[in-house]
């Protein structure tokens, strides 16, 4: 089983749509969770950390379900500028390294 | 806003040559990392560095790789004898405290081995 698994997409959605991405992780010792965004041939940029109680940042909402080892990202009112690859990233507590999923590609069209 | 910087942005080299990739982490950060991303694949951890020594390395980080912090600002990745399969994007990252804290990535160096 992959350490971090994501649907690669692509998700093609119109502007204004709501879109949700899911991610599962295999190591139950995972302690920190993040969503990063990566534009084509650019570096990963932190979108948001994911907390156990769930958290929201503007149009973006992240949820964590530790029992199911599942993380989600919801984007409301999609903008053209949201087009990117969204990376689910996990850190296991006894190490510094980040473990990346392969990413889910989002394309927002007018 | 402070950023991680990397040079060069693109490096082309012949197989068997040595390359040094350079990074300037965010100034008050204490933990430094190298990751790589082969085209079309996921980002993979190479090495973490703290207090002037390697704290963790992956299976990819074999004897051909080394890291160094030669002065108070630079953090380098050296590949001694490049192979075709080393062609990838190499990202440097830094973190204020490590231990699951947010890591901030530089813009990357695209390494092409011919």
C-alpha cells in the first residue's frame, strides 16, 4: 500500500464550482498533515496545515479523520487561479521528512 | 516575506561529472532539507540536516550524495558522479523547528544529466 495515496485526477470544473479531494495515508503514527499546492514545474507551496478538529482558510476547508486515516480538502467557489496540482503531505512523528502523495490535478475552466 | 533561494535554476551536466546545487535557507530556520522530483513523479525526501550534521537520509541518498553548510547561510547538495537517472528537480527546504513543522521550499534546480 502506498504511504500517501491520492486520486491523480484531473478534476475539470467550471469557475464557481465546489470540488473535494481525498487522500489516505498508511502509517497510523503520522502526526502532521498538510496540503501543498504545486504549479507546473514549480516548488510545492503550503496551502494549509490540517488539524484534527478540521480547519478553514477562506474558500479552503481541510478535514482529518485519524480513525480512517483520511484527509480531505474542499475548495469552494473555484477560481481559474486555483488550477494546480494539490499535494497531500504527511509527517510521521519520529522523523522530519515529509511524505508526499502523487498529487491531484485541478483544472478550473471559465 | 523571507524565501528559500536556490541556484542555479537549471544545470546541465555530462554523466559522470560532479555537480553542486546551492540553497540559501530562510535566515532564522534551523532545519534544512533536500527533496527531489523526477518529471511526472512525486516529491521524494533525500536528506535532513540539523546542527551541522545529517539527521536522516533516504535510500536514494547514497555515497554519491553529500550535503554541507559551508558558511552561515548556504546549504549545498553535491552529487559526485552524476547518472542519467539523477535528472530531476531538486528542491531545498527549511523549517524553523523541524519535528513536523511547516517546511518552506525553494524554487528548485532542474538538473539535466546527458
